[in-house]
C-alpha cells in the first residue's frame, strides 16, 4: 500500500509514502507491516513498528487516510441441481387382511351356522314325536266278543290302536324357530360387517345354550314328577306306581322320535360348534390387526 501507482492498493494521499506498508495473510490473520514510512502506520490510533495482526473492525491509518478491516459477507451458495433429499414420512400401515387360514375358517364357520339355522327352522315345522298305543295281544280272547261291536261303531283302530304325532310348534318349536330367526339376522350382519367382532359368536352360543338348557330342564322336571307320582299312595295303601305297572300289562305304548326332533338337535349342536369356532376366528383376526 502506498502513494505509488505500482502498489496493489494506491492511496491518493500526500502524507503517505510511495511504498508505505504491506498487508500479508499468515494463514489465520491479515498482518500490517510498516515499510519504514516517513509518517508511520497506526492501528486504532497506535503506531505499529512490528507485524501486527488485524482483527475485523480495526482502523488502519496511513497519512490522512483511514482504512477499516471488515469481514466480507459470504456469497450466497449457488443452487445445485442435485435432487432434494427425500425426508421419510410416516405413512399409515396398510390394513392387513386376515390370513388364508383364518379367512377359510371364517367361511367354514359361517356355513355351519347357516346350516344350523336351516335345521332349526325346518325342525320347527316338522313332527317331533309319534306316540302309538294299542291293547295288549293277550287281551284278545277276553274282549273278542266286544271287538266286532266296537269296531263297527268307532272304526277298527279307534280303541285298540291309537297313533298321535306331536309337531315342533306344539312344543319347543316356537323357541327354536325364534332362535333360527335371530341367528339368521346375526349371520347376515356378520357377513357384511367387521369379522373381528365377537358379538355374533356370543349370540350364537347364548341362544344355543338357552334352548338346550330349557329342553333339558323340562325333561329333568318331567322325570322328577314321574318318580314322585309313582310313590303317591291311593286308596287302601295302593301306590300309583303299582297301578301304572298293572295297566302296562293291557296297554302297549311306544314313542318314536321323528325327523323334526333330529333336525332340531343337529341344529343346536351345529350352532354350538359354529359359535365356538366363530369366537376363535374373531380373536385371531383381532390378533392379526395388532401385529
């Protein structure tokens, strides 16, 4: 730096020497070095005689000229053509479909329940029992003379052979028909809504258990009443059980289960199995969702 035009930094100052001072970069700082000038070199008002490290903001005075060292602003970085870095975004996990085994089990259990509904509905409208009664064969000779007269008036089988069928709607058929309707509605809801629900399986199990419990309870009560009736005493100390045994010698009675009863029992069994299986399928489907 100096007044000479050959200097890197020319100072149009008459008090500056032709080659007044040097600016050097030492790798960390700019240094000012006075070259034996006439009027000297000053930093922040103090004359320097040795290399002096400058800091941003320092005021360098040469003659009547003052220079200020400032930090040059860094140029804005040029926009690169590199693709923007992709930031991972959390996306909702896709809904997992049940496995093939669970899906097959669902349709199999649904088929069992549908078959149970058909069996219960059909069994309610079909006969359950056939009761046949006839006079004992050993009474033939005793009443042979009266047989022709009674048969001519009331028919050949009116007194000596009686057949009666009991339909499902005359007994528990109304209950099982109502259960079939409820399960059919629940099955329709189950097929079109969420398979993870356990409500349908609970309905299947409860209705089947209620029907089986009611029928078993009534049969048990009937058996208890029969046993109590046998011990009832009549006139002269004769028990009712002895009278029944005596009448059994003259009357032959036969009770035959019919198709309606078999269909109802099969329907209740299928409903129980289907309800348990449907509960297992619902639990497995919920477990797959939480994986």
